[in-house]
């Protein structure tokens, strides 16, 4: 009789502790998820202006025809392509791709490869802009959460012991 969660020794059951590596990995994953949330919370998306300048951060939403036509390049279930606009013509956008998002929730990071996307393949195109207001709110919330954690755990303990007065002589009855 063996168990993965306990070990038997001299008639008693002892619980085993989780592996420290798995705890660190879990904590690292939580920090990574938090930072991704912070990073995404610092931007807004708005309709692209009529004449965007090259270098503008854009998010291109693909339509069904775009998914079929660009399936060999970016994958068949691509939903959005994010990157910097290199050039805009009457019939196409040339984007230096930084990432591709898919309908299943996954994404692929790219390293700036140029991709020509025909206008008829695009459902919508938006400009990605840095938001100072959102960044401030996220930073304030993160700071508040960190301070609440520190103070709830008494991590800023007193460095001097409390002084107690002399209790005096015992009282007799």
C-alpha cells in the first residue's frame, strides 16, 4: 500500500511537503500572469486615423477571407495581427508583425517580420496607444496590494521591544 501524498513510518502517517521547485514555479507563474495583466492594462485601442504615420502600433482584425488567404503565413485560426505599420497603400497594409492571436486563445510572438495584408482581408484595424491614466490606476492598485500584503504579515516589525513597567510588589490578601 503506497500513497503519493503520505508516507508511513512506525505506525503513523506523515504528510509530505510540496517540492520547493514547484512552489517557486507556481509563484513565478503568478508573478508572470500579474505582469502580463499590468502590461496589457496600460494600452488602449482606438480606430486608426485616416492617414497613420509609419511606425504606428496597430492591431489588424482579420475577416474569414483573411484567415483563409493568410493561413499559410500566420496560421488558419488567426484572429488578430499586431505590429508596427510600415506602409499603407490603397490596397494593402505592410505590417512588421510582433504577435498573432488565435481564436483558441493562443498567440505566437514574432520578431518583426514584414507581412503584406490586403485591405479586403481586414475586418477592422485599430491603433494601439499608451494610456497614462490606466497605467497610473494599475500601478496604484499594485502598490496598494503590495502594502496590504506587507502590513498584514507584519513584515515591517518593530525593531525595539515594548517596554513594560515594573509590576510592583505582589498584593497580599
